[in-house]
C-alpha cells in the first residue's frame, strides 16, 4: 500500500484555529494537551501515524460533552464544544478515524504477508 496521506485537512485546521481563539477569548475549554494538539492542527502540515491515532482516540471519549452549545446563539460556548473543536471538531473526527481505519487495514495486511 502506498504511503497514506497524513496531511491535516483545511477544515480541521480552521476548526482548531477557531477553538484556540475561543479558548483565548473565554479562558476555558480543553486541556493543555488539547491546546497543544490544536496548535499542531492549526499549523497544518502532516501528523505522524501515532499523532493521528491520538487525535482519533479523543472523540469517542467526549462525544457527549455539550457539543450543541456552540456560542453562535449569542451565548457562551460550552467547555466541551471548545475542547471538541481543539481536536478538529467533527471534521477532525471523520478525518482521523478514516486515516486510522486505513492504517489498521495496512497493518493487518502486513501481518498476513
């Protein structure tokens, strides 16, 4: 299998940038680890395979964290929403889980070969 594309999609970069602004503005949301990941995602480029796996592991644990409180209705966004967006938001979940699926398929194929 050819090398997998580990480039961070623009939509994921944009979500991370938005979350960093919200975290700065409101002073809450996410952890230092989440903030660090958001900085990596916002910068674009590529992640390592381990980093993509790390991103994908965030989402199942936090899928119920007040994600509908986005702040777009004039209210403050929830801590959970900001944290979710630090990891790339829904687009980050879709992208990272898709890449991990391909990585797992590749690894399984290599075991058989």
